[in-house]
């Protein structure tokens, strides 16, 4: 069997390494961080173990369920009735079911009918090849109309992608609509899932299963270079140490690939360099009071510079109110340079705008996490722009979350792609 080096111990890297040792390979999993899990990893938030970046599970996430069953933690999956709202013109409006749509006061009747029909048909569509050439804005305006786009979508897109908002793929946004739209108990009730104990439960089970089969995990070991000879990988240098390998699987962000693999052909490097990413400053608040009954509140208000609030404790029951506030943006935005405290003060002010009953005394704690490469910018025909997973260098596979396209980032896709790459190692 082969000696394999897996670079990156996020969910995809863990899944790849675990599958590789199952297949009998000798595996070294290297990770720059001091903990495994990547975006799924937890931290201690005043005695509460919780994800650094929010995660939820949908009913279509079968690769996650299959892996959990395999690891003996299938009974840790929990489902909960959830709801969504829109904060607009000073109040939170219910959203996400036919009655809420009909009662929504800020759309005309024809606009409600058009958007309801488009969203329903999207949940029933298995393939979005017919809209692959379109932007999200073109698709939404063509189906639901400009009134709907301007009322419900424009502000959200602008606050996530800024100057890139009109470059986003219709297939990407439609796949997100389908995933959430199909995670329901009925047409009237959304139902989302969480893993008991959080995503760390899955991370810990994967690490335990991997190391129990002889896999080696090297934390605080940043990858420096993929080594090659005569067009084939020979291993990787990480943390000042050489790890010999017959095959290397890289799961780190594609913008880092050109530096990590200097021996790639120039044309391949150019393709990786052309994949755009935006960053995220993700705030986590612990409050004494709930903001609303909703898990997710989209915010459409020209004076509020966040696209929404995720009241995570309305999904996973914990002792306090836990709220995520994500600021997505290209890292070229001046706001990216703000201090943690500037973000906390602004975001808490927005929370109080959404629920004026919350006071300064209700703020228990706040933390700020940052990722420079949090969200790939997937434009129309994005698949045509991706280099193959199997690179021009024999034995080297490369993929990150942009390869999930048109699916969005998620543990299920991480598991699927990680296992797929491990199974592709033949030497």
C-alpha cells in the first residue's frame, strides 16, 4: 500500500485520512492549527464548547449520516423545528412557509406568487445545468422578478460579496435554496439538524478512529512545500520536517497552492490563483435574552451592515442565548482591518436594533473569529474554471471547498470529497 500525506485536518482532510487508513495506507495528517477540525472545530466559550463558525445539518446530508453510523455515533444526530425571519422596516417578519409569504407586507401579490413558485420548483429540480451560464441576479429576476430581488436579495448579496455580488452563479444560489427548502417536516415546517455536543463530536470520533488504525496526526505543523521529483510527488515538508509519501492530498485553500507547490506548471498555478475568495469576521455573542424565535434572521436594511443573525441556541439547546453575527467581505475592504472591539460594538448595536428589549446588561460575552479564505466566489460556469483534482504532478491531488460547487461549504461535501480522494490513490 501507499504512504500518504494529507495536508489540512479540517473535515475534508480528516475524512480523507480516515478513509486512507481504512484502506490500509500509511498516513500522516498534518495541520497548521493546534487543533483538528478546521471550520468545524470548537473552542471554550466561557465554559461552553461550541463551533468557532456556525454549522447546521440538512436532511439531504447523507454522507454525514453514513460516516456517523460508521463511527458509531449515528445516535447523536438531533432534529429540531426551526424558523426563519426577515428584519425589514423595523420589525422581524416570519418567512419560509406559504402563510408567511402571503402575509409578508412588503411584496405585491404577483411578486409573492412568482417567488413562491420559483422557490418551490427549485426544491424539485435535480440538476441546474440549464442555468449554469446565468448569474444569481439574472436567475432570480427572471423567475421571481426585479421587485423580489430588490426587496429580498440585493442587500444580502451586496453585504456578502460587495463588488463581486453580480458575479455569483445561479447554480450556486439555487443549490442553497434547494438544500434548505428540502430540509422540512412539511411544507409549513422547516427542520434542521445538529450533532449532540456539536460538530466536535464528529471531529473527535474521526480523530479517534483514524489514530486507532495507526494514522499519525501532526498538529501545529504548517505545510511548507510539496516535494516532487521527475514529475511525481515524493512527500511534503511541514514544520521543518520532511514527510516522505507516494501520494499527497492537499485540502488547504486554493489561493495557497501556488506557494505550496512551486513545481506545478505555470498554467495550473494561474488557474488556482484565479479562484477568488472572500473572508469572514464571525462574531459570537452570549446573551441573557433571546433576540427572536428564529434560527436565522435575514436583515434587509440600508443602515445595518450585516446580512443576518444566526441565533444558534434556537437550533442546539444550550444554557444561554448564543448568536453568530457573520461579516463576510473581500479582505480588500477597509472594514477588514477593524479591531475586534469595533466589530463587537457595531454588531451588538445591530442586535439591539432588531430587538430593542435587549440592553447592555444582557451582553454576557463576545468573541471574534476571522478567516481570510472563508467563501469561494463561484461565478457562472465555475466548474470550467477549476483545475482537475488530480494534478499534472503524479500522485498529487488538490481540492478545497470550492470543489463542492454547486453545493455550498458543508461537512457532508467535505466527507464526500475527502473519501473520494483517498479512494483515488492507487499506488
